[in-house]
C-alpha cells in the first residue's frame, strides 16, 4: 500500500494541446489604404467590416500594431476579419511579404463560397490578386490567433 501511494504522488500529469487553425485565410495584394480596401470589400461581399482596435503582437520587448477590421455575420454563423500584414515595425506573417492584407474567415464555409469570395475580391480594380493560404504551412501562424 505504501509503494502505491508514493508512486501515485510521484507521477506527473502533462497536458499538451495543439493550436486550432480552423479558419480560412485569404491573402490580398493591393497598393491601397486599409480603409479603402475595406470599403470595396464591403460592397463586393455585402459585409459590414468595421474598424476595431489594432491587433498587437509583442516580441522581444517590441509591440507591432496591425490595422484590424471585423464583421460578425450572425445569420450565416461567419466571422470576417481583415488584417494588415504590414505593421509599424514589420510584418504579421513575415514569410508572406508580398501579401498586403489577410482576410480571415471563421465558421462553416464551403469550397464554392471560398472560391466565390476570392473571385469577387479579384474583380476589385484596386486588388492585384487574392488567393487562399494554408495557415498550417506558415511559420508565424500563431500571430493569426486572437
């Protein structure tokens, strides 16, 4: 009995968890201000992205700030976030330097819906290109968790 009790006391419980990157990420390249792109996306996708507090990422005693817009579509259970890739002191996702903005979608979306969104964004005159990005392939993907 003593052996069992001491063994029980000495055992450790280790908890491990994986980050959940269960969202759709669309990279957008364009040479315009964030508010102008937001206005155009709102018209094209029939959304109401509004400015929220900047997304702030702290590394090595430096805080980098990125413009951040959001829209919660309660009817379709979708969340839209438009985030600038360029901050005051670097990139949100450094390995995607040619991407100016990210459109992050949370919720249930079909492949057809995603393709339709990308097509509508690409049809905007101020957008050079937009494309789907696999967040699991990004080194700095943890910056997209908020």
